[in-house]
C-alpha cells in the first residue's frame, strides 16, 4: 500500500458582511483540496481560534502538497522579523 499525498489549494475567499448593500471582505487562504470548489461555503478559524461561518470560495488557484503549505505557513513572520528595524 502506497503513501497518499494530501493537497491544498490557494483560494480567494469572500465573506459578505451585509447582503443588502453588498459589503464584503476578502482573504486568500490555503484550504484542503476537497473543499476548494468555486461557490462552496466553508468555515475559517479567526485569530482567536474560533470557527467562522460564511466564507465563499470565489476562485481556486495554486496547488501544493499540504505538508509544504504547513511548513511554509509561518514564513511571512520570519521575513517580517528579519526586515523590521
């Protein structure tokens, strides 16, 4: 039996704040490939670790192994610490 690789997809996600006037926020996030379907609604964890409903997958983009995504997920912090004066 062989090893099964898991993949993630980088997606643009939209959350509507007010459907009446069209207010919304967007974010870009790596999500498991099985949920990365345009039009799907998913939950995301906020900064405090609470799951937040209502994020719609607007666009599916890059594909990478989930293991690599997890390893690279904190790179921006290292870059920021190295560049801040």
